[in-house]
């Protein structure tokens, strides 16, 4: 992840943990790696407001 | 309230005033986050991509910022309810109009350690409270306070039900109602 950040003109990164007091830095980094990997490999979908997704009655 | 937090709220109020509160069609009290993000992108002259990622356990969301581009990665239902998903994207996008360049940092290990220790070191933690306050201002507008009071006191809705109407996390709805001095009489 750090290599990708350094190679892609990133100037800042922010994390939003679900529970900072219960999480470890290792767990945060693990999920961050998962997120960035998904992005790089196009394994994620475009965000649309949940209420606009047409899934509601 | 510290000056930084007051400034964050003020900036969020300015953004909200310009946005003119586009609401979702499905729920008439829920701010349309897709439209709000598109608006903030134009206001900050930033190209914003927001992607949904599955299989997460610890992180609700992540912001990756470049000079004139931002990538927001938000966890899907594996970690976020719809309310948390909406709040997370608005919280992350708020960094774009709140954060000072001197706070920028790309050291992921230092950032993660700073969050866990909750120590403000070189601003690794600084700004998090401010962006949360900004997101609350954007998603639970003061203009709705009369409506919220009516829902709580006359329609006898619980704060959880009211949070669902606004499609925001209960945690922040309760914070908002306390700040607006609306009694929360039912759990």
C-alpha cells in the first residue's frame, strides 16, 4: 500500500475506523490494504446513495 | 467548543447553504449524498471517485487525496449499515474543504497508530472531530430541528426511528438532538 501511495502522487490519506478504541493499527492497515487493492484491481463498485439504488419498495 | 470545531461547523454551514439541501426521493428528510458529493466536487474543484468495497472488518472508509483528485473508498454492508455508509462518504468528502495542507500525511503506519492511540501528533488525529461535526451539519440540518422536535415530542418517535427518517447513524442523531436541546425521552 505504501509503495502504491508513494508512486501515485498521493498527498494525504485518511482512515475512518469503525471502533478506534478496539482496533489495532495492524487491523487498520490490513483493511486499508484490502480497500486499495480492490480499487487498483477494479473489484469495487461506484457509490450511489443507498436510497437511490432502486432496492427499496 | 474549540475554535477549529467552530470553524468546521461554519464551513459546513456555508457549504450546506450553497447546496440548497437536495433530498432523496425515497425518504423526504434524507439528504441526497450522491448529489451533495457532486456539489462539493464542483465547489472544491476536485474530481471525486467514490467506490464501495466489500469484506471489511475494521475500516468504514478511507480517503486518498491527490492534488486535484480524491478517491473515497467506503465499506459496504459487510461493515456499514446504509446510514453509516451515507455518513462515511460525507465525512470523508468533508476533508476536502476542511483540512489544512499542513495536516496532510501519507505515512499509513503513523496514521493508523495515531488513530488507535488517539494522540494528536503532527495532526494525525487532528481534524477527525471537525469532519465528523461537518458531516453532522450537512446530513442533519438545523433547519429540520422543528421537525425533529415534533417527531420526538408530538409524534412520540424514538430517536432511532427519527435517525432512520434522516438515514443517519443513531449516534449522531442523538448528538444533534442534544445540541439542539430537543429532549430525547425515549431510547
